[in-house]
C-alpha cells in the first residue's frame, strides 16, 4: 500500500492481526527484506508493519540534500505512519540503519515501545567503542561521505564494487536494479551522510543518551557479518536501560533475515512472547 505522509509517500506492507511489530530495514534494502519474517509473525498472531524508508525502493526520494534523510526524519516518518494506522503501542525490530531508526523511536516515545529488537547494528556508543577492528570494517562509511565520488565508485563497471559489497546478499541483483533509478543511489547514501558523518566516526566522542529505561532490548549479531564486530553489539548491553538479551546467529552474513530466517524467526517470536 502507498501511504501519504506530510513530506513523503512511503511504500508500506501491512498484514496480519494482533499486536503490532514494526519492521525497519537498512541500506540498501526495502520492506522486501522481511518477506521471510512477515508470514511467520502473522501466523503467530502479530500485525506487521513493514515500510520502505524514504530514499529507498519505491518510497519517495525528497530533494534537499543529506539533511532530508537524517535519522530524525525517518523517526518522524515512522511516528506519522503509526498515527495514520492508528497504532499506539508496538514492538519494533530494526536491521542495519533500521536499527538506528528503531533506537530513535524508543528514545522519543519509550512509553509506546513494547520491545526493541536490534539486528546487526547496536547502539552508536558501542559501535564507536568497539575498537580498531570495527573502524577497519567501517571504512566504506567514510567513502560514502564523498558525494559524487562514492556514487561513481559504486556504480562503475555495472556496479562491480557494490556487487562485491553485497556478495552475501541473497537479493543483490534486485537491490542493485532498484538503485539504477535516477537519484536512487544518492538518496540511499544520504542516510550515511546525515546520520554518521566522518566527524562522528573518528572525531571526539559526543555523549549519546543510553537506551531508555523500561524498554526490553534484544541485540542479534551474525557470525558471518563482515561489516560489524560482535563487540559492537555485545557492548550495547552496557547502555541498555531496560532488560537486555544478546543472541548470535551462526552461519549467517549481514543479511541474517535471508540467510538464516528460521533461526531469526525463532528468536523474534521468543522475544516478542517474553514482552507481550
């Protein structure tokens, strides 16, 4: 379905009945990333809301530069979307940049968040404090800051470099196809440029509030993730204000929803049941 918000229209998949689970994807995906979780959650008695974030897939790509794609903009979109769907309280699960948006939602509306599931990407304090290995794995985030150069490097030779980065992504070809649309690659990269600029990665650390008290959090990391270290997720427990649960999924890369859907679905259902 297409949902018109005040600034953008979003492509959103809504299905099932019961308590709401908001599913937030990251770079460079769309709501299709959750296609192996949605039917399982629906069958278990949950209503799923899986939006494609602004700048990605079939959702709008507003003009205005990187600031139009800041995490705060995405949080605002989600609050407006939930209001449109008349959703009060909800569970939220975020992957990659969707994790950052999910954390933002929990921070601004903790009383509405039943539980917070973080996949692959933990709290920014934990990511920044995860040591030199994490900085090495995050090299591409610096490249992505370079407008024009990053787009040229990623798309050159029929997206050869992006294909290498997405080597473990089961949907790599369809994701790349969506990025061929005019302005799509820049819009997708803008979340890095607004949300995690170079100074935030390597400059003096600015204190970031911990996750809110009272919100149960589950962090899930996969052993084959070549972009994030286990430490970057484990240390999120140090800043979790509510109950903390840590899980690791064996034999999955960064896109664990597609690599090990059964294992992830079991973890999600267990966590949701704990926090009904």
